[in-house]
């Protein structure tokens, strides 16, 4: 019996490290696969962003050309409008001068017309009878006829000029209105082109920002992948890892699994009233008793009741990133435990005054962030 006990102890002492080593290898391989999958996803996102940026840059170049064309059209219309306004002002000035001339000449012209009117249809006979010297009759007749002709021509010419100027003014006013409309259309078209170009430029800046973030996350993840590969090599050589393998949470921004299935009942930052403090997390509607899963590997730094959050579990994911799971019905972990991605934190409960659901919060560098920007889109 003693021999069997010693043999069993020896077998256990020999197999336990092997089992632990195998478990470490399985865990490290799983982390390496997850890191590789995320790295591939980040690369696809980088390629998509680069393609989208190239398309936007092409659109922006076309819009810049269109803006130049619109600007030239607007300048031409403005020049035409200015010229038409000058011509209209000159025409109005000419009409004003003619009207002043007409007013100045009107008394003299009226007097002559009255005298001619007094002569009537028999003006030549009256001139003949009123002239003592018959030799002067023809001369007087011709003089009166010449004066009448001059006055008639002056009136006709004046009226003709006024008619021409009135028609010209009407034409210029119509042209001026059309040019004003064209100028307004050109200004609106240029403003629209400016807005479109600005929108494309803003999108390009946003893509550049996202590409920079993508490159930063990919670089951070690549460093972790290298550490995981070294850990796998050490494990293959029978050397225990100096520290447990872990993946940083940052590179998984936008790709984290939801802690529980359900819809958003309350969003980040929204308050019930203007006097209420801002909401630092999200409230996910879920069935009571539904399992709540860790969004990422981390250490349990708090697992107890907390005022306003009921049963609360807080996971430390490193790099000053924490996830909070509140209003739990039951807690499946204790402070100091280490959870892997997807392990159960607890079950869904309800708040003291609210419906059933999970309160979920993410804190980065001591500040709450919108969890929807970190969880997978759905």
C-alpha cells in the first residue's frame, strides 16, 4: 500500500506540472489566435479606410475643379451684372437730362405752338391778309412753316429718344434681374460646392484619425503577439512563462463581445432630468438570470454590493481600463480572481427602482467612455 501511495504521489507530482503546462499552452494558443484574428481584422479595416480615403481624395479633386468653375462663373456673372448696372445708371441719367431739357424748353415751345394754333387751318391766308407787302408773304409763310417743322421735329425727336431710352431701360432692368438671379444661383452653387468640399475634407481628416488609431492599435497588438509567440516557444521548451500571457483591451476597441444579449434601454450620457447627473454607462435590457460575461480578460478588483448599483463587479483589464457590471442578481466571482474573455461574471438582476437589466460601464484613464464605441456593432 505504501508503495502504491508513493507511486501515486510520484505520478501526480509528475503529471500536475505537465497538465499545468498544457493548460498554459492551450490558453496562450487561444490568446494568440484571438490576437491574430484581431490583427487581420485591423488590417482589413486599414485597407478599407485607405480605399475610402483614395475615393474621397478623388472626389475632393473633382470638387475643387468644380469649385473653380463655379467661382469663375460667379465672377463672370458679377462682372456682367456690374456692367449692366452701369449701363442702367447711364440710361437713367440720360433720361433725367432729357427730361430737364424738355422742362427748360417747354415754355418757349408752348408759346410758339399757341401762336401757330391761333393761326388755325387758314394760317397762310391770314398771313397773306396781314402782310402789307405781298413780296414778304412767301417769306413769312416759309418762316412759319420752318419754325413749325423745327418744333415738330424737336418734339418727335425728343419723344423718340425718350421711347428708345425707356425701352433700353426696360431691357436693362430685365437683364439686371436675370443677372441678379444668375448671380444668386452661382453663389448658391459655389456655396454648395464649398460645403461638399468641406464635408469631404472633414471625412478625410476623420479617416486619417481612424487610420492613426488603427495603426496604434495594430502596433500595440503586434507587440503582444510577439510576446505570445515567445511564451509559446518557452512552453514548447519546457520553460514556464515569467508572467501570465494577456492581451491588451485597447486594440479590441469596436470588436468587444457584448456582456449580455439585449437591447439598449438607456444610453451613455443621457439623463432623466436636467438636474440628474450624466449616465456614465449603458443599461442593457435582458432577461433576469441571464449570464453576464466578461468582455475581456481581467482581474476582479471589486465584487460586492455598492449603493446605486446593487451587486457590482469591477474588472481591471490593465492600462487603466476597467469594466463595471452592475445590478447583478448573483455574482459568480470574488475579489482577486482572474477571468478570461467570455467567462461568467454573474447573472442579470434589477436595480432597486428600475426594471430588469444590466448596468455596464467602461472606464479608460479614469474617465467613463461610451461602451457602444467599444462593443461590436449590431
